[in-house]
């Protein structure tokens, strides 16, 4: 989808939640650009932090907040927030008048809640078994990629009927965004593991930091593409969905509607 389609969606009749107050209008395309800009800023900060650590001997601990390969920091918070936003959008779609089963939307929403928890708490690292690394391919040294890779295949099979019932364009864009996301989370993780285990690069080096930066960036871009597709689908189905921020007098609650 390009900006022209977002403009066309904006031209459809809208019913704002209230005629009073300040309305701030935006589009899925504008939100996508904002989120992409934040991603670019995080990637730039990550690269600068890696240069500072490995070229100028900067203290790692001061830069952990910007390191895309660390948990409980700004990149992790942003990624977790995107996953929770997707969960909300998927939950909202189950109440629309599509031909898909509401239970499928609900299950997808719960999956993204789990992914958000995994991202925040690094649950997948429980599945790393160092003792197995000497018996498997170097690309599989981060052993969590094996069960998670199998889980991706299982979910594709589980949702095959659901994907066929979706509008063709939405199904295509969901698969494309999923490919970008999985290519980052699992694909680049395997690249990094192979490079380190084959002694092409060191674990604690700028080049490994570059791989992890690319991994996290692809993950974020996949999430952003999916958010954009889901928002546009919500607008089509409900003839609403622009973001209205209603600013009311002091003492009342600020209302938002998506």
C-alpha cells in the first residue's frame, strides 16, 4: 500500500466519536512512517554504541540502554509495544464483519501477547542448551531457533484455512511481513551463530553487533508492516479507524479512539 491508498481511505466518510474537542487525524501510512523513523533512530543509536564500545573503548554498561542485543532497554520496550499493539488490532478485528472465524483472530492476538512477553523476558533463551552446540550445525548453536522454527511451520499449517479466507491482499501482506520478521528473528540469529561458531567473527565485536542490529531491525520492520496492513483492514471494514484524540476540559478523562 502507498500513500495514495491511505489518502483514499481518509476520504471515506467518517463518524468521529464526538463532535466536540480537538481531533488529531492520522493515517496508517503516517503511523508506519513514524514507527519506521523510530526504528531508524534506534538502529543508528545501536551502531554508534557499537562503534563507541569496540573502536573507542567506551563503557558497555552505559550503552546497554541502546544496544539492540540486550534486554530490558529502549529497543526491547519498543518491540514489545509493537507486539502488544498488534495484539490489540487483532482482537479488534475479531469483532468486525469479516468471513473469518473470530476464534482465529483471538488466537493470533494471544500469540502476539506471548511474543511480547517473550521479547520482554527473553523466555526463548530457556531453550538454549550449550551442551548441544558440539553436536549440531554451527548455525543452530542458539538452539531455541529449532523449536521456534518448527512452531512457525506448525502455525502456518494451523492458519492455512484462515489465510485463504482473508482478503487476498491482506493475506499476502501478512505473509510478507511475517517473512521479514522471521527472517530477522530466526534467519539472522542463525547467521550470527554460524559466523561466531565458525570463527569468522568474534562474539564480542563490532561485526557481531552489526548482525544483531540487522536482526532486530528486520524484526521491527516486519512488525511495522503488519501493523500497517491491520490498520488499513480495520478502516475498510468499519469505515472508521482514524485516530481521534479528544481533549476535554480539566477534571474529565481524555478519550482516544482508533
